[in-house]
């Protein structure tokens, strides 16, 4: 869409001046109804999906996720469903006058800022009971961080991704993400013990209400007991149980909670998703996420792993984890940020690489268990093709 392409050159700009101005011109629609703001390194999208599954039984939800697997309109969900392209285009047209007025004073908005603006603007039209808002890579200066008084602020995890933008260390990243905390608002967190210390300090400084998640127990691989009820989750791993517990706790603070059993109805594309029989796809793209996924894997001597990686990620650290879980092949795909086969060869001379991941899947699907990992961009490229293969009956013995 031209409005977004025009703003690609704005890159990543990290302040809230443009967001505050444009939303002021639009009448501050971000403060429509109740809201839950979700930040963290990994687990944000899953937590949002679990919240949708719980809340849709009792109320309406308007959800912002980042990124999506297809068009920008797929980043918005009304009770779990994306708007059509025409409606999304209309919203963009309607906000552009305010966007252009803002840009006269503060310079070009970024594509993410424009998307976020459209989401908040549309909230006024949709009038949801609850907004579920997934932050981008940060917190304090993230474009989403303009809600004055959310019902809850959630932080899922603190990892080592995006440290260039977030201060250079896990501690600075944690404190940056804690910028979503608000005075008097429950701060609900599930990070590791070291990070929880930093987050609790920030919560106290902000006057937020430190609120531990509801007590829960994980029963490997995909069972969660919470609030006295045992639930089968749609994805395996302790990290998914943790995300579900965060979602359940946040829903309590919206006043619109449903029974835990509805967690099983969450839709989690790209999260340990069986896209073909015996073929699992996950968007794990940093060491913490890869560790979470592989920790939940059962041992299988014949497993094959296809791994793709952006140039700026810790490829070596992730490779080290994956090598013990199956026979590994690197992958490249058509993206300027993708690690190429030539670059893989320079880093790992003995590691096989394919620049045709679709053909790789066709070769092995149905013959051996396959695990495919990589960035959201890689999953966005590959997932539709695998679903088409599934619909055509691929992967069956």
C-alpha cells in the first residue's frame, strides 16, 4: 500500500512524539474501553491469542499483533478475525490527514507507527469491550505505549533480542519494556528470576501494582492446571503454559474472565504448529525462543531440522542448541535480511544449506519428522506454501 511504502525510508525511530500528536488530532481513540498491554521478548503473540480465546466467551476484543503472516490488516483481529482489505484501506485513508499534519511538525512517521495509529483509530469504530495490544520490540518508547490507563500491563519474558535498540544489556531491555507500567495498574510478569528483580523495581518506581500470575502447574508436554482446572493447550512447552497463565491472570483484571478450559481454543499459527503431518513450524528466532521450543521436544533419532536466520541474529548460539535435537540443515529465502547459503557456508562449512526450503519439505515430509524454525518473515514466506501442500494431501504416507 502506497501510504506504507512511502514511509519505509523513515526506518526505526524511537520516540513517542509522532504517536502522541497524531492520536491527539484523532481524539485519543487509544483510550477506548479497557485495554491490556503486552510487552516482552518472546511469547507476546501467544499470550494475546490465549486472551482472545478466554475473552471471546464473554465480551468483544480488538487485538493488535506484530508482525503477522500476511497483509498488514492481519495484524488486527476483531474477536479473532482480521478485517477485510477494503475496510483496512478505508481506515488508512481516514487517518492520513492527521498523519500528514503530524509529519509537518515531527517528520516522517514509520510504517509501524502508521499501522499502530490505524489500529487505535479503528478501535473507536469497533467499540470493543477489551483492547489487547502487543507491543513491538520495546516498551517505554514503543509506538503502542500511548494508552493512559490500561487494565493490566503484561511482560512475558526478557531475552537478548534487539539490545542494540534497548540499551545493550538484558537489564536495560527489561527496564525499557517496563515502561508500559502505569500507576495503580497491575503489572503481571513471568520472566526469569533475575529479570523479575529489575521489573519489580520498575513497577515500584512507577507505582504499579505488582501482581504475580495465578498459581499454575505445567504437566508436560501440553497440559496446564490452573485455577483447579486441567487444560490441554494448543502448543507444547512450559513457555506456552506460562503464556496461558499470564493471559488468564490479565483477563481477571479486565473483569471479563471465562473458564480456563477455553485456553484450549486459542489459535497459535507458527507456534509449534503442525502445518503438515509430522511437520512442525515455529517462529523461534532467538536463543531464548529456540531453547523453549527444543526443551519441549520429545527425543526422536530420525528428526530433521530446517533452520533459517536473519543476518543480525545469534546464529551460532541457536545452531549449538539445535544440533543435539536432530540432523540440521540451514535455509535461505528471498529476503534482503536473510542469511544466505554463501554466508552459512562461511560460518559453518560442514552445515548443509538449501535455498529452496519448499522443495526440502517436499523431499522429506511424510518420511521423517521435520522441525522448521526461523524468523516471522521466514514463516510468512513458507507457511502458506506448506498449507497449500497440506490441502493438496502432501505429507501423507
